[in-house]
C-alpha cells in the first residue's frame, strides 16, 4: 500500500491579510519553510516578541520532516565518523524533548545483536560507554549487555545471535512534532500560512520585499526586516531562483526510504542491525500492528518533491532485515513505504552515509539580514532554532534570550490530569488512565490514539461530548467528525492526506474504501469546517 496523495479540496482563500487592501503584510521576520526547522525557528522568534510570518508551499511536514525514521537519538553510528560534537548535542537534547511533549515522544530501548563479522565487541562497548556519558541522563537508562538466548529480544532472531547490547534513545511522531511547534508559534503571535509559496524575495538595505502566492492564486505581499531560509531540500534552489542569491553553498540530497511490514515481534523494544556494507538499519515497533524498517542512504538526483522508494531499496531492506530475523522479510510482506530527501550540507564525502548530519547556520548581513539553514536533524531542531534566533536578534536590535528549554509543547503539560510531572513515560500512562476515568465511554483504542495525538489538548477534540454520538458521524473506524472539524479549524488540515498520513497514520490502518470515505468527507464538509487563522495586523 504505497502512499498515493489525494488532491486538496477546493476551498475559499482565507489567507488574505487583514491590512488595508493593497497594503503589504509587515513583519520582523519572514520564515520560508514549514518543516521542523522552520516551525522551530518561528516558535522561538515569536516567543521572543518578534512579529513572525511563516509560509510553506505545501502542508506542514509534508516532505522530509514526515519521512524520518522517527527517532529522538544521539546517532550512535555517527561516533564512527568522529562526529562527537553532533552526538553530544543530540544526546543533550533527547531528554529536553522527551519532557516537553510526553504524548508524542517517549523513551525506547534498542537492541543490537552482535555479529562477530561486523564491529568487534570492544568497539561496541567503547561506543556505548561514550553514548552513556557524553551527556547527562535523568530519564533514560544506560546500556547493558544481554544474553539473547534468554532475553525477550532474542526470540524473533536467528539462533546464531547469542549476545546483544541494549541502549536507550527515544521515539517521536515527527509530523505531529512539526504541527505542535507551529501551534506554539501561532500562540505566541506568529502567522502560519500553509500552501502558500514564496515566489520572489527582493532584498535591500532596509528589508525584504516578498511575494507569496497561495494554492488558489491569491497574492500576498510581505515586507520583512529579515528573512529565514528554512526550505529544507529546497534551501539552495530558493536562494538562487527566488531570492536572487547567486553565490551559495551546496546541498547533498540523500534519499532515505523505509518499509512497513506486519508486526514481527511482540515486545516494545526496537532493533539496530549492522549490515555488511557497514551501514545500519532499524526495526521499530510501529502503530501497534506493524514494524518499521529503515533507512537507506541513496543519492537523489530527481525532482526534490517526488522522491519515492525504488525496488532495489525495498530488496535491500528486506535482505538486511532477513539476515537477523528468523522469519524472512519478503517483498510480499511490505504493506506501505515512504521516502524523504535529507538536505545534507555537501562536505565532499564519497559515501552518502558518511555525509555529516550536523547543521550550519549562515547569517548574511551585507544588506537586510538573511539566515539560511543548511542541514540538520529532528533531534537537534530546538537547539538549532535557539541558535538561529540568537544569531538573528542582534542585527534586529532585539535583546530577549532563548526560552524554549524546559517549556512544554502544546498538549505536553499533563498536570491538569495527573498533578506534578514525574517522568515522561510514566506521566503519559497516568494521563491515559485519567482520561479513561473522565471519559469511560471512549473505546480504549480510540482513547489512547487521541491521548497520544493531542495530550492535554484532547478536550478541544472531545468538547462537551458525553458519548460517541456527541462526536458526530464515524467517518472511518475510530475517526469521528469532531476530530476532523478540530483538525481543519486548528491544525491547518485541508485534505484527507493531511489527516491520514501526517496528523495521524490512520491511512495505514484503513482500507481503500475507508480512506476514500475521509476524502469524501472533505469534499462535502471541510469548506465550512476549515478556517485558516487570520493574518495578524
């Protein structure tokens, strides 16, 4: 079941500015790009009191930021490439992120079966020692060696794997992480314009004059004191084509592809497998009923927004997973695939797997400030955003400092349900229990999905409902009209794909007929339900 996007619904243009007709929309900073880095920067800047407008040509997280392996991790394998600074920075961020949104992020234990033909035991132990000690840990337990002949993680594996190493990282719903940052940016005064492309940006000493065009052809003119280029894989292209900057750095576009198969093991741990080509792949519990296997590293030379997995990548992932699992993984087992293009800063490395995953923030103040984001990874997005804001505030004569560390993302503060937080994983379980007591009429599977997706904002979905009938019609199994109305009104959803593949992964669980029912709902209901936030004056 490869993903086939549906067309967006036809709906009125509601993104027109509130300024007088003909007047440009004025702001301090225009952010181009609605992936994780763009929304993170918009959130940080808006929280410091700057007036921010963010435009995204498609849906939030519709490309790279919804196509990751969905891990909050330090990057154990990057130690082999001596990326100690990147690994340390990522390790420091793991628990900051886990505590900020325990509904969409949680700790995950990883099992690495030892293959003597790969890395020797001493090298793995040395790497795990560094991994345990490069950053302080309060929530995540340290690494350990296990006997796979007796450990639960050994049961699905071939008998030749008798020793394993277990360590901690975290899981994240990547697309929802993007939406939560956009919601928080908006709560701090930012204007979020989805399906709105920046077609031209002209620079002078006084500022930027930008032209935005919505999917329906409406034009919005923006005057900004500074511009942030967070266009991800399009960063270089945007600078050259739309912003008139000819001398730019270069990106290395590397495709990462994943396959999803029916659940291959029952325990809650994930696997990290070493391959003969010195790469690694993960096998991760996914959406209750599935296992996610990925990723590949393949040079991408085609159109950026149309990356898809190819058969050789599927064969590679099946073959490498089958080296470890007792039950082989075959092409017939694959129920869904996805692929994304990683925008990596070109460091002239020959091996795509060796290209740095670190980021570079480039500030140009020759005229009005221009900040370009090169590279990056989900785990370090908050730190990247903080550093970007630190760079951009001085030329704007703005003094407030960073504020996001230790702050909850929308829905992450569960204290109204559970009291004082203790640790993110157990806090969520207590929240789910409290939700069950408050709404005993909610089916357990629906309740837990809503708890995971919305956290303490779940009341915005449920409203005053006292039973399932109060949630409106059941458009598809477990998906009621009340949730669809909420997603259209508050989370920028405009078509079925936004709901089925980004705001949730319900599309993976539904039949084609059930997915079509959601498409039909949008065709008949969403025009009246969806309301984009007005542009602040």
